[in-house]
């Protein structure tokens, strides 16, 4: 399987996960889900946002074409600015698999050092790991890029 999904060469200088207003973040998230060609237009995602006093939690599943499912769990730190809530992602976990089948990919920073961002890609036909990288925060994808990679990895199914 072609492993061109490596993110090691990503050279962004800006943090794609920097502060954003909560309302803007939710709007962008919903728009990307509605417009992404890999998201199943028939099955509604189960993603929900839970607001705490110092954090926002985003959890759920996105149902995609080719029976792929992407599980999302993100924790955002929060700030209040001029009466508006701002969020910035600090803990991430994206896991994609084929329903009734094998893993497709994993992205997370849930090891002992949350500044280590791990990426694993799998052959969805066999479940064999084909790539493991430790990334920097600026190399870590935004959610729509995770969907792009899950789409690419399952395209041969």
C-alpha cells in the first residue's frame, strides 16, 4: 500500500490548532462535515460538544462512505475574551476503522507527553500498521484532513 499519507514533511510555521472563538469553531466544524465528500450524507454524526468551566469536550462518531467510521475525542482549553468563549485544542484522539473490519488510522497525543503527537496508518484490508510517525503540533492535521486521509486509505475497498 502506498504510504504517501506521511505528515513528516508538513512545514507549517503557524499552529493550525490555535485559539478560535467557540462559535466560529463549531460553525467551521459543522460546515466541513456538511461539505466533506467522504462523509455519509445519510447517517448523522453523533458528535456533541460538552462545555465545562475550564474546558470543552468534543466527542462522537462521524459515519463515512465505504462503511468507515471516524471516532473523535478532543479536549479544548478555554478563555473568556470580551464576553466570548475561545477554545484551543489540547488533547486529541481520532480513530478510523471500517465497520466490522480493520483499523484505518489513529491520531492522538494521549501518551505520557501530550506534546508528542502520534500518527498511525493501517492497511484497511489487513489491519497491518503501515506507518507510524511522531509529529509536532504544527504537523498534526485538522479534522477535515483526517477525513481526507481516511478517505484515501479506504479508497481501494
